[in-house]
């Protein structure tokens, strides 16, 4: 068997089925988003087997993006885990057939607890759908496997519906990058977005005067190991920057290095960033201008003194060892 071709066929089957599900989405998603957004309690997601695994992922996505959500396995719920559920909590039950005995038994109790019930279900005429207050239809015509039994397209459809719900709620809540970082402090992205420039800049500022000889400029850049040096005039005002690139270009442009001084080959403009800004802001500037260092100032204003240098290696090194 050509497994390359078979793999592509699986992708194609799932893409087609997901598109069919997408085409059926209607006003019910608006109702569900508004319900959850207005709710002050938690969202409880339940499922069993493969849908339970999908439910765990959906609960995790919601919880990490501003919606208080937990997952309980339907079978475990029948043996005590229902104690997690408070009266009035919103419940999302996931079932492809809509006939899973464990889920239906849980639903009976949840209805007595006056919990609004959202069914993510593959059969809108199923027992689960009939008991639900809101239905998100994820029915598919076929699974990707040839015997049509292994949950493939059906679980993918439920997963994508959960992603759609998560994204809609994020946008409804105006969930911002800094909010995401707050819920993800353990990841490199979260650390960068919670870290200020001041936290990982160096307070060593390489500096040469405008009349510093070429060889001494190289010595300063090498000694401070930041790939740059600032250039000041006789009054102490910073008037430019010399980078490794400036040095390389000077070696190509000039032949008489003995009398070459800093002002001859420096760049008169350079990028600054305030120490109080976030490291992620610094990375955006570096990426936009294709640079690896920023001069750090307390306040970005004319003639502001440079208090440090932020190098891209400091950013990633800090995030790694934070």
C-alpha cells in the first residue's frame, strides 16, 4: 500500500467533512457564546472515550483563554465526580452518537441541578440532543478509516467546534496577548510577554568617542561582546552606533585603517526602547528592522541617556532560564 497516498486521502476526507460541518453552523453558536460569556460560574465539559479526550482539550483551551472550565469523565461523574458541578453551571456534553449511556445518565442529574446543557453531538435527533438546551451539530457522513468505526473525522469535527467556541469567546472577552501570557507563565512565550526590558538588558554600554581609532573601536566591540558600540561626541552626547556590520562594511570601503575613526563609519541613527516596556515589544522592533540589539533608555525622548543594551540573545537566554 502507498501510505503517502493513503495519508493524503485521510486528510482530504477530514477536510471535506469539516467543511460540511462548517456550512451547517448557524445562530446557535451566537447563543452559546452569549450564554457562556454572561455566565459567572464555570463551564463543565463531559464526555467518555475518544470524545472525552477531545473534551479535555476543549476544557484546557477555554480555561487558558479566560473561560473558567473543567472536564469530568462521564463514567467517573457517576461515581462521585459530579460533586465538582455546582447548581447552575453550564455543561457541555460531547457525544458523536448522542446515545452514550454514561453521558445520558449524567445528564439526568445535571438537569435536576438546573444546569444549562449544550450538546456537541453528531446526531441532532439523538437522545442527548433532545435533552439539550443548545445543540452544536458536528455530524459527519463518514469516518476516515475504511471500516468506518474508528473515531477520526467525528472527533476532529468536535475538536474544531471546540476551537471555534474558544476563539469566539476570546474575541468576545477582548482577550489580549498579555492576558494569554498571564495564564501561560511557564512557557517561553508567556515569560517574554511578562518580562520587562529592564529585567534582561545589560547595564554595560559599550562606548567610544567620535575620534576613536578603528582598531580601538574593534577592541571595544570585542571586549563588551555585544556586537555593537555606541559613539559619543566631545560633549558626551551619543551621536551614533557601530555594529559588526558597520565594521565589515568599513573594511570593504576603506583601505587606510590607520587613520580611520569612529565617526567615519558609524551609523548616525539607532533604535531605542524604554526599559519599562515588555520584552515582546522589543522583539517586534528587532524583527521589523532586522536588528539584534536595542539601546535602552528610561524614557524615549531626545538626548535621553542610554542606561543599557538589550541583545536578542539576552531575551531568549532569560526566557530559557527564567
